[in-house]
């Protein structure tokens, strides 16, 4: 039997995997995908063309299961991202129990449950909150990988899987059997496990309004953008009005859905279906002759200013004398929207904030519904010290696009200006969560921590900001960099790090 495969066949295989399983693999994984394809050909006793043809038409459940075993990452453990379980117990469950129809019980889906630890952690949390066995709990857990479902059904784990499990839960719900820890039947039988493909539009799995809460953690990160969008649409449809969605800590709905409110409690982020829920709520010169000197000046200004917004205002004049005023063409942020924001951005780049603000405010009233206009307006208002108005512009923007990381960052500046340090840090954290590559909220978190004397946090955030600033997008630096260029901001971060006893 010829088990040779050529690049074009591996490409087709990759596309078929994305179509049927939703999974996306980058070019660096092509060699490994070729090995997987060969193994499947060997196992099925077919050469490449018939194998791909079969996969193209209608792959059997067995074949999808076998592919899932080869291609998916099943890493999981009990109470992973435990903050989310605190939020589940203290906010989400009480809220769902107050929802209309809650007397029927609670319905939870663990989508991409792997070997069951997530679903069982949900069951323990629910049982502890609702000890009355008459309260109906329905926890459904699904995964494409049959080996994972089998392991979940066995409900026997190693101590490693319980590494984040609170001692009280370990004692209450597990008993040792040799080297294994056996899960109590009361939890075991509270969960129904099924082999299901999240990439399929399975009408039974995705019945409208079927779930109060969906956990779909560390699954979307492996999905191709289109598959992720389709899966989020199914989850949206199957959530009851006001229902909740938990994603992995490195995953966001940014760019995938506008159907959810972002929730931030217990140091973690999650989402609530909007239905039925009222809403709560400069220039970057390519070169800088003396970046470190500018950074030192800025650090000194930051020292005497009460807030970062104030530092922006105080430092602008002094920094300008140290940096080259000229900016090469083409570094200004362009606006892809309907409104021509170029002139306002050019004035902004020249630090002529008041004139830029006049231009934005002279735009036709319907522009106030354009997210780009609202964001620029908010930034300009913040730069001119009109923090209440800036905050209002941010809230209007968030009403259209709740997952806009820039709006959360500008709100952080406004909150700091209003003396609300915790509110400011909260907004920065939301910006960081929504866009992990966004440098400015990291730097701002570092500055907030510095004022609070939290040395470790200063180190952590400034080191992060430093790494991100090196790669930060030029137009974003222009908009959010407070009028400072990349080198100056880098120098500020280095100076702050040095002050904590660590430098880079
Ligand atoms: C990294 S694990 C996440 C487990 C758990 N949710 C957690 O966060 O700890 C990802 C799981 O998603 C499953 N998965 C990937 N693609 C899937 C699909 N198309 N349908 C169902 N499950 C899928 C994998 O089999 C794997 O068990």
C-alpha cells in the first residue's frame, strides 16, 4: 500500500479538518498533519486520494472520533481558572435562580468537556449551593473525542487533575483507591456525557433557549475564525435570555459576537446574553534622538502628576523639546469608517487637541453612532481634560460595541481622573483581557500600582508593557500613547522597572 502524500493533499486534509471539526492548523503544523493523514490512511487501508474523497463527502462518526483523538488537545483539570467558579457560585447561579422559569431547575452545558473535570467541577459547585436534591440540575457535557468521553465516564482521576481543587471539595467528593481518586456517585451521575461535534449544526444540541449557562472554555482558541463564529452563534441561540457564557481565560468574544454583555467579577471575565438584560452600565516619530532622556523626563513628570491623564498634559510641552516634532507621513491612524477622520487625526498627531476636537464635534450628528468617531472623540475629550464627557462618549461607544478594548482603556483614564483607582484598574483589566496585545492598559496598570506602592504589580505590568510596546501598532500608539512616541514610552517603562530594582 502506498502511503505517500504530497503537499496539495495535506492542504486538502487541513481544509477538510477545518470544515468538519472546526480546527485550524498553522503552516508550521503541516509536517505533523501529513503524519496524521498517513496514519489514518494506514489504519483505513486506503491511499491518499480515496481517503480525502471519503473525508470530503461524509466522514463517518468513527473517522471523526479517530481524527479528534489525533488532532485535539485534551488538557484540563478540576476547577481550572477557579475564579470563574467563584463567579459561578456567587453571581451567576444566584442570578439564574432568580430568572423566570428557574423553578424547573438549572441547565448547564460543558461544550468541549474533555475528560469531564470541568463538568464535574460545575456539578460540585451547583450541589454545594443547592443541596436540596429536588432542585433539578441538568449538566450536559459533550466532546468529539470518544477516548475523552470514556475517561469522563470512568470518573477516576490522578492527584494531578485535582491540583486546583479546594481541600474541602477533595474530601467531600473523592475517595482514594490505590493511586486513583474516585469521584462520588452523587456528582458522577449529575452529569450526562455525550459524543457530539461542536462544528455541526446539531439541532438537538442547540435547541433555542436550552441552557442557563454554557461553559465553552479552551475550545474556540483551536477553531478557525469562521467555525468559531458559527459555534458562538449556536451557543447564543441556545442560551436562555440573560444566560451566561464562560470562555477560557485567553479567549474573548471580540470580533465574534455582539450579543453579550461583558461581565467582570471575582478577578475574571465572562459573558451574559443581552436578551432580557438591561445594560449596567501622538505622533510616533520613527526616530527619537534622546529616548532615554525623554523617558526620564516623562518618569519625573509621572512622579509629580496625580494621574496619567494629568501627566500627559504636563509632559507634552517638555517632551516636545526633547523629541523631533516631525513625523513621517503615513504613521497616522487611518479611519476605515464612513467619516473622513484624517484631518482630525493629523491635528491630533500635532497635539492640537482642541482643534481636532472641534473638527470631530463638527461632524454630522449621525457620525455619533460610528465607533471610530466615538473612540476618537473620547480620546480627544480625555486629552483636553473633559473626563466626564470622555466617559460619556466611552459609554455610548460601549453601548454599540461592548467589547471595544480602546473604550475600556479611555474609561480607565477617566476613572483614575475621578479618583476611582479600583474602577480604573477594572477597566484596564477589561482592555487587557479583550486585547492581550494592547500595551497602554498594561502600562497604566503599572502606573496605578506604583501610586499604590504595589511593587510586584509594577514589575509585572511594566515588564509586560515593555514587551508589548516594542510590537505595538503605530496607529494605536498615536491614539492611546498620550502624545508620547514608542521610544519614550519604552524608556518610561524601563525607568519604572529600574525604580523597582529590576531592569531590562
Ligand atoms: C483543551 S480541552 C478543554 C477542556 C475544558 N473545557 C477545559 O477548559 O479545561 C478542548 C476540548 O475540546 C474538544 N473539541 C475540539 N474540537 C471539538 C469539536 N469540533 N467538537 C467537540 N469537541 C471538540 C477536544 O476534544 C478537547 O477535549
